[in-house]
């Protein structure tokens, strides 16, 4: 299994490929930038190793405590953390719950202070209209995050296979 530094290098080396593919597929500079930034975030901050005390976990700094329940619940290298698509979706949903919680508290405080008049219906309507109007812009970060995680999954898989082959060769030599 590659180290955190190796995963970081793979993320950086993969960026030109992601940039080229994203622009070729979308022909849209904005979507390409969103995918590329999300790819970097997926590789450096939102990758599969958030299920352990990893480099990715430490990069969250003072907010890393939000990942502790995730770590206690999700087994390292399980399908739920390292599974393509499901791992990324689960991490996005998990982080989304924290963002929603912080947002709800902030909205309630601002409403109590009289700084804003926002109803739940207004908020729901705004999010629905935004999701429909900017569907591509909502999907681009998900694709980028998954590509960042995918580079991690693939390098872990290749690293594990190389270790197995090395062990087999060592056993044959004995």
C-alpha cells in the first residue's frame, strides 16, 4: 500500500490527465476547473484514508474531529471507505451532514438575531432550483472527487498486488 506522500504524488501526476479528459469531454473551462479542483480535494482532503489517522485526516487541522465518528464506524479499506463510487458518495454525504448541521445552526442564530428572514421552504426551493439549473456544476465536483479517490483505490490495489507477487517470489526462493 503506497504511503501518503506517494498518493499525493499520484494525485499531482494525474492532474494533467484529468484536466485534458475533463476539457475534452465537456469543452467547458468552468466545468474543467471544477473537476480539477475537486480532483485535488479528493486526492488531498477527501480520499478513502479518512477512515484512519492519515495524512488526509491531519490536513483537516482543527476540524479533523468531525471525521472521528466516521473512523469509528467505517473499517479501513472496506467497501464503504475504499469502494469505488460508494466510498466517495458516503464521504460526501457524511461531510454534507456536518455542513448542513453547521448551516442550520448558523441560520437559526441569524434568524434569532433578526439578521435574516429565511424559511425552510425558501431554503428547499433555492436548493432545488439551483440543482436543476446548475446540474452540471453540481455533478462536476462529484466526478472530480471520485476521480481523486479512484487514483487512491487503483494505487492501493496495484501496491497490494505487487506485495503479493513479491511474497510469492520470496517463498519460491526458500
